[in-house]
C-alpha cells in the first residue's frame, strides 16, 4: 500500500508539471489574468495580469490520477467517489467564480449567496450519501478515548467543516506559493493519518492532492507564473475537510489546518474590532498581509507560514498516532 501511495503522489506531481506548458500558455492566450484588489497591498499591483485559474491543472491531475489509481490498483468505493465529488464540485464553484471575475473584469465573481449555495448543496449531498451508508456520527476527542455522538447535528458539523474549510483555505491564497505550500503539508499529514487509520482510499487520494499541489508549486512559487484562483483554493479546502470527515479525524483538522484557522480568525477579529471599537487589530487581514505591511518580504512570510504549517502537521500526527 505504501508503494501505491508514493506512486499516486509522484504521478500527480509529474502530471501537473506536464500540464503546465499547455495550461499556462492557454490561460495567457485567453487573457485569463488576475485582477488585483485595489484595497490590497500596493506591492501586489505588479502581479495584475498573471494567469489565474491554474487550479484547472490541479483538478485535472487529481481527476486523472485518482481514476488510474482506483481503476487499476484499487477498487472504487463510496468514500473515493465522495472525496472526488467534493473536491471537483467545490472546484467547479470556484471555476465559475473565477470565470465571472475575468469576463466581467472585476475582482468579484459569484455573489456570496451564490457561492455558499453551491458549497452547501455539495456538502449536503456528501452528508446524505454518508448517512445512507450508516456512517458514524460520533466525533472523537484527539488524544483521548472519548467521543461524542452528534446524531443529526452531525449534518451541521459537516456543513460547517466543508464550507468553512473551503473558505478558510481560500483566504490563505494571497501570496506566491503560500497556499500551495501549506496545502501540500496539510494533505501530506492527512496521507499519513489516513494510512495509519487503515483508510487506504483516503490515503491515496490525499497523496494525490499533495502531489498535484507540489507540482503546481513549481510554477506558483515566487515570482509566480500562475495563480490557482478560487478554482484551486475552494477545491483544496473542501477536499481537506472531506478527508477529515471520511477518516473520522474531524477535530484533528483544526490542528493540522491551524494556519488556515488563524488566517480566518484574523479576518473575523479585524472586522469585529473595527465595527465595535472603530480600530483595527492588524495592519491588514488576512494575517499574511499584516506581516507584509510590517516590512517582511513576501518570501519570508511564505516560508514562515510553511514552517508553521509543518509544525502543526507534526503536532496533529503526534496526537493521533502516538498519544
């Protein structure tokens, strides 16, 4: 099984790299360039026009590698289909968002209601299929033998996890290589955790996404030649949460994905502070922009966040595997 997991990671990495000479020039010809937020850091204005929607490369790599691995080396299971459904489904929502941004020449695509509607619909289908299979609604407390059965409230938890994770990961996609690196670390951690739990399909799928994201990082590292856009970020966030649910590691997601959680909290705290006190806590949110405006180079911020993500992944694995 370890050899299949490694093969999936390598195959996805190579496929993403091979797709880049096709997809990136195509995005340029179609003039699918990134629109930069006017209210964002001024140093980012020079990135305007960089090809976006590069998440297509990631999704194609995930789709093809998963099909090959499941078709030739493993048997298709409900869990494998669901993981693919959520990842590709959220990716399609992101694609529509990106496409509208580009065609309308603005930084806003789908409305928040439209985006949430699509995400919630996919999350509900995901839950209903799992529930029909008799999936456990108990949630284990990391590092203990305790668990709490949520019953039908488990639906609420699943919705919060999938939609929340998708949007949290999306917020992290703000610097060259930031999400690609932290995402690869998170999926690498869940590959280990899924394998340790005996969830072979989940381990292979997680390794596939890790490989795809690492392949994308080759072209997304500073200075980025392509951005993944919402096409990639929404898909990665949804896929990560789906993995946490399938492997019954719901709460471990908070630890492994602590960077994404922190980024989201920085936005929430910034908004609340400004509305309640008329003052901002950070120079700009999400948090990575605060460090940028504090004088850190973009590369320093990215590497620091990568290191933080790696530390969180190690802690998550340690709690689940050794405690």
